[in-house]
C-alpha cells in the first residue's frame, strides 16, 4: 500500500469516528486548561460527543459529603493510587447532578495525574439525607471496610432514619392523628441486633462502638480507625478521662493495651463480691464464754442429781440387806 493510500485511509477513519484533529479547538492545550480538563493527549482521540459529555461537565465537591465517610489511610490511598496509575480509573465516578457523591479519592488522583475517568449520573435522590443513606449502603457493601467503620456507618444510618421518622411525626396533620383508622408505621432500625445484622458484626461490638462514639477522645477514635487498638480495648480505654485517653494514645500500642488491661481488672474487682471479715480474736473468747455459760450450769445440776441418786441407791441397798437378815433368822 502506497503512502497516498495510507493517508486517505486514515482520513476516512477519522471522518467516520469523528476524531478531532490537531486543528480542532477541542484538542488545543489552551482550551483544555481553560475548561479545567485534566486529560492527556490520548483523551483527545475519543469521539467528540462522548468527550464533551465527560470532559465539559463541572464536578462540585460537597465538603460535608466528602467528610461523611472516613478517609482512607495513607497505605490505602497509596495502594489506590498505584492501581489507578497502572490500570487506569476502572470504576466510574458517581454524581448527583454536578455533585460528586462517590469516588472522591479516585477523582483527586485522576486530577493530579491528568488521567481520564468516567461519570455515572444517579438522580434518584431528593435530599442530602437520601444521598447519605445511599453512601452508607454503598460502603457497607464493600469488603475493604473495617468492623469499626461498619458499626459507625450503621449507627449513622439509624440516626438519619430516627430523625426522619420524628420529623414526619411532627409534621403529621392533626386529622391524621385523630383518625380512627390505624395507619401502619414502619419503625426504624433501633435494636442492636438489627444494627449488628446490617453492619455484619456482633451485638457486643455494636455496644462497644456506641461507647466509643459517645465517650472516646478524637485521638482514641483515630487510633481505632488506624488499627492501632481493637474495638474492645478502645471501649475499655474510653471509660477513662479524656486526658488519660490522649496520654495512652501518645504512648503507642503497648500503652493502650496496658490501660485497657487496668480498666478491665478494676471492673472485675468491682464485680467480685467482698469476703466477710473474720471475727476479732479479742471478742471471740468473750462471746464463747457468754454462749457456753448456760451449758455449764446444766452440767453441774445434772451432776448433783446423779450424786443424790447414788446416795439414795446406797440407802436402799442397805435396807434390802437388813430385811434379808431378818428373814433368815
């Protein structure tokens, strides 16, 4: 095939696929920088209709939604970045309109390295709470979420549903409250068993996570998230004052384990019933003398009776002997 034939074939393919050429304004560096595209030269080889659908969309970062889910650790973020640099951004970003609701870390990595990504729209939400509930269910379905994160997400879901039910009850019209027809009410997830089933953890872990959520210092919570301390040990340390919790976290894993061990031993001692104190040796003889005094009197009386009976028996025997002698004479 000659050079002219090869050039005409390339022009025909570009015309069919609508691939923009270098003179196309969509492929100029200034246009990409002006519109905020962070894309490499390979991205310009996509069809213009598909590229405009993805590139020209402005993504809004909602700070409350980004902070709603626990951030990745440094190790997890580095692993995700290596995966994206090697294999590309395989999972699409999810947006609610222009608001990014899933893929904040992937989006930041792609923006930093000028890598392409895809966007999926999810317009099935009416309020920000609907988005939060979707984010919770989405993260609970992932295998990489720790037990502590699962418990925290399940408790957040419970809080949203309970608040929503309270708001609906307050906004209910009075005619509905006075109606004789019973209207079924769907109760939110309240019991620890249901929360544990939703999060895929034990009920005791839910109790411990609730205690950590209420009384633990922020440094202790971060230690649990980082895996420095277990949930059960963190729940034990959370019963200490805040300054002691912070000091234990600063001491590292061994200090946290020692603090948890001391708290558990103290609780165990409080639950163990106290042994009765032995009687005082100074009081014991007096009590024994007082208690045995009636018994001694009874013994002396019995001995006196025995002596009198023995004397009577001797007299009777002498009388019997005298009677026998008279009969013999």
